[in-house]
């Protein structure tokens, strides 16, 4: 075999591969052998001769052979050139002509870097934002509201905190309407939106009223609008008030509990589990920030761009329609994501205990699916996840979480 590798960008290679005649001969025999039990007209199952199989499945055998040789080309290249791949290869061509196989494919590799110490680290423990008792009380109040009595606005009602409203609004910057700050029939709960000053300006509105006001976009918003004055025009279409359910046995019965004491016990258990989950997330965030700050990784620009476009897509934004400032923000976020992914991957390479096998990941996915009330079988769900590409995302996420947990266990969180 002949392998030629050219670097067209950092960590982005073009590979030209030519297979030996012996390789092709051996691989063809393997492929034909796989067709031996396939049905052939005029023969009993499994009784057709090799020549009959070759004639009947000629096209399928050639296609299978090309795929098998292309797969070998990828794995042989990794082994011979000692490359660390990132993601799947992208084949530009795979030709099998006159007994000769050649192919060309793009191969993405991981940047090489020296991994800093990740065991026995000393990291300040993240401060708790609330206690289990406070979280329990918050959850009870949310249940009160959810199971309370909802009444639509009368002509005398006006907007107050906790009300649910449906509004139309348009946002203007320097007199120009901003589509990402405009909506029709938007539903929101007053006091719960990220831009609290927006909610405050709606207080006191009546049905059918239109109100105009100005707000300054905070710095943590889109960079292209940060610190800019936005003029809003809002119309209140509908609204409803919620009278919370009293904290007594009535609320407990609505939730299928015997009495309020049983409900409190249930909520405390849920709050404890939620508190542990939040605490784990805070520790994870601290670990990830430390790893990113303490490792020097030269992330290829094409890789950051690809991840940035993916993040923008998840935010329902068209990459070619957002400003350069917003693109840069997504690229900065993407670079951190990619850098962390490469660091965690390097930890798994150096420490097998930080790694999960494919079967272990599958078991986690199946266990999580089994806890949900789904009518579709688990195997069908996994098949659909694989078709849409979501299964690969889940695999990466579960592996990363396991690696982070592994690092957390050896970290000393100082008070």
C-alpha cells in the first residue's frame, strides 16, 4: 500500500491511499464470504456456488468491497502514520477500477499538547447559592402556583408580578426594527424573564393597552446590542392571574399525597436530590474552568468555527445573518468547548480509569431511557438517535461527564 499525507491546514490533512493487489484480493474474499448465506434464485438457502453469488450480487459485492477497502485505508493510515483522529474522515473519492483501489479523504487530527496535572489539584470550593431548606421552600411555592386557580383577566385587571400574559412587541435600535427583539403572541410570566426591567415596564398594563419604553441591553446579551438603548413598543393581548393553592392537605391531595406532611417529605427528598445535582454541576464547572486555564492548547480555527456555527444553530440563529461581533462571541465560546473536549480526551488516553467502554455508555443511555415513560421501545429510540446523529452527541456527553467525575474525586476543594 501507498499512503501520502499532506497538511492543508493545522490538524487538517488530505490523504491519498493506494491498496496493494494482495489487500484487494483478501478483502474481496472476505466480502464474498459474507454473501454466502444470501438468497440466490434457483438455489436452496446457503447452497449457491461462489460463481453464482458473484454473478447475482456483482454490484453489491463491488460496493461492499469499496466500503471495506476505504475503511481499511482510514485505519491503516492512522496506524502507519501514528495519527490521533478527531471525528470521522471525509472521503472525496473511492475508486475500484481494473483491480486497483485508490481513495482520497480528509482526515482531522487532534492538536498535540502537554497535559497539565489533573489529579490532586487544590481548587477553591464553589460557594453555595442556597440551602436545601431554601430550595424546598422554593419548590413548594412553585407547586402552589402551578396547582392554583387560574382566572383570565377581566376588564378591570392589570398586570402584576406572577401573571401570565400574551403580548406583541417590537424592539428598535436607532429607529431600525430588530427582528430578534420582536415577537407576535409571545407568552411570558411576569417577573421570570431574563430581562427583568422589561417585565417591570409591563406592570400596571390593561388589556389592549400599548406601552412604549426604552431599555439598555446588558453586557451579557448579544455583543452587537450590548449597552445599546432599545425602544420597545408592547401591546397586551391577553392575561391571566393565578391564585396560589394554600399550603395544606388540599395541595397534597392534588399531588397524590396523603397529607401535607407527606408532601413536605417528598419535596424535601426532591430538593435534596436537586441540591446534590446543582452542587455537582458547580464542582464540574470549577474543574472545567481550571483545566481550560491551566492547559495550553492551540485549537485549530476551522474546528472552532465549526463548533461556533453549531452553537449558533442551536440558538436558532443563521450564521450568515448575525453580526461579526456575535460571530466572535460564538467562536470564543466554541474555542473553550473544543479545548475542554480535547483536554478530557487526552486525560482518557493517558488514564484508562477515566474512560468508559462503548457498552458502558450504552448501558447508561438505556438506563436513562428506562426511567422515562415512553411508548416507543428503547431499541427503536436508540436507532432514531443514531439516524439523527444525536446518539454520537450523547456518547460524547456521557464520556465527558464520567471523566469530569473521575477528576472531581481526586480534587481537593478548599474552603
